[in-house]
């Protein structure tokens, strides 16, 4: 197992940190340290360190800057009422990082090294894990190719980093229903592309339609397949669920174009534990529109690590409003699944599937 070296940072004072934790927003404030692990074809993974958070230097010819060979993850650390600090299903993120790595021709990172990197950072910056309700420490593990070479081929050098950012709700306004925007002409993924990988390029492709969405008062873009412009894939940074009036749920099947969300997977399990039916299948905008109009589809929500579960109040497009749940949003099942999942994560609800991974024990000992 690789040993981590430790280069201590000059920490923010307690008062400065507390001030930063009052209303951190999402992704704006960063903790004192970060993790870095280097990789090269000859040496494999090496030089693992916990070091001061700060700018990284790289050669202007580093391949990530030209060809976007980059992947990332999103995972949170939560403070429990008893003082424990935990994370949620980290091995699932580790596995997904490696699936993304395979697609982007980046090196695999041993799963235990991924989990260890998260643990090291959370332990050293544990005071940054918020105590306030609805806040957590968002961790952003990512991998970049940093070989200086302009030929277009997979890099022979890479670097894995983890940074951490205290976070409140992703959408300003808390758990209020959001409107989402149907993007028809602009896509983020297509057959054989990188839609199922968590790579920066997918998000770059979503920025223009997201700007259009925002100009139209919407918080996220809904992407469909490019052929029919009707079959739903997912949102720019979240998976989608629809709820039917019989209590069953529908979510687009993993079709190679969408991310295998860990929140999605967890909600499918929690719904099944309740005896609910979850259909993972093709879902269309037409079905959503008709179902919302005739009352068979009663709720919809977006889910992801950053978004947790966010109710969707309306779906809009250039052609006008397609779905409007009005006063019916947020729906009851949406909110009860949200409470159950966040209860497990924050330690107020039993964790029957052992999803919670302890990092710091309440008595101050490391787990
Ligand atoms: N889909 C996309 C495109 C995402 O960026 C995310 C966020 O990570 C998700 C879905 C949800 O995935 P997870 O629940 O693992 O955070
Ligand atoms: C996450 O939920 O971790 C994501 O990466 C999505 C993004 C909207 C921040």
C-alpha cells in the first residue's frame, strides 16, 4: 500500500473557518488541504501526499489542457449527531471513477487508494465538515493527464487529486421545486460517446444549453437522445425520476449515454425496500407530458450527490411549458425518499444496506 506524505497547510483561523461555513453555497469555498497522487507508465501510482490546498502548476503542453483527458467524481462527507464523520458508498465512486478512466484511456486507480485518499483529506480537514443541517463536505476527486505532448494519444502521465468544499444546497432556495429546460438541438452525449463516463467534456457540452436554460428561468437542462429528441436521458448533472399515481417510479434505463448515478441506484433500492415498483426503461418526454396532463404522472425529481433529491416543478422548452406540477410540487413520495436517504447519510435513519462508511469516530479516533 502506498504511504501518504503530509505537508501541513497554514490553516484558516477558527473564526475564519466558522465564517466560511455559515453559508458556503456550493463549490465556492475550499478546505485547507488537498490530496495529490501521481502516475506514470513506468512508475505506476506514486508520490501520494496530503498537501496545502492551492494552485497546481503544469506545463502548457499538458495534454489535459488540449484534449480534455479528465474525469471526476462527486462524493460527500457528513457529520452525524453523535460526532461521527462518514461518507456514502465510496467504493461505488471508486468503481465508477475506474469505469470513466477506462473510457478516457486514463489509468485505473486501485479502489482502496481512492477510498484512502478521501479518508486522508477528511481526517486532516475534519473541522471543515459542517455541523449545520443540510450541509456537508463535498469532495471532488478528479484525474487529469499531465504529460507534455501534443500528439493525440492517451497520456503516459496523469495525476489524481481530491479537493473538498463545504456545501449547502446545490440550488439556491433550498428544497424548492426547480424548473428544467428541454434541450432539443444541443446534446451532451450520443451513441458510442462518453455520456456514461463522468468526464469534464460532457459538462463542457452542457454549458451552452444550461445558459439557455438559465436565460429561460430554468435551473438545469434535460437531455434527450439525438435521434428522436423525445427519449429522455438525464439532466446536465443529475438523473431523473418520474412518479406515477400508483406510487411506482420510472427512471431512464442505463443506456450507455447516461451516468450510473449512485443516488439513483440508492433510491431504486430504497423504493424497492418499500415494496414499490421501479421501472428502469425508456421514458419519453411525450409520456411525461401526457401522464402529467391526465394525472397518471404526479411527481418528478432530479437526483445526484450535489442535488440530493430536488423536486421538479415544471419542464419548459422553446415551444412553451410542457409539464407544470404547480402547487402539487414537491410531491409526497419525492420528499419522503429524500428524508430517508438524507437520514441514512446524516445518521438519523437506520442504514440497512451498510452504505455509510465511517471516517472519523465520535471519540476522535479514526475509524
Ligand atoms: N448524472 C450526471 C450527468 C451527473 O453529473 C451526476 C452527478 O454526479 C449524476 C447523474 C448523479 O450521480 P451521483 O448520484 O452518483 O452523484
Ligand atoms: C455531483 O453531483 O457530484 C456532480 O458532479 C454534479 C454537478 C452538478 C456538481
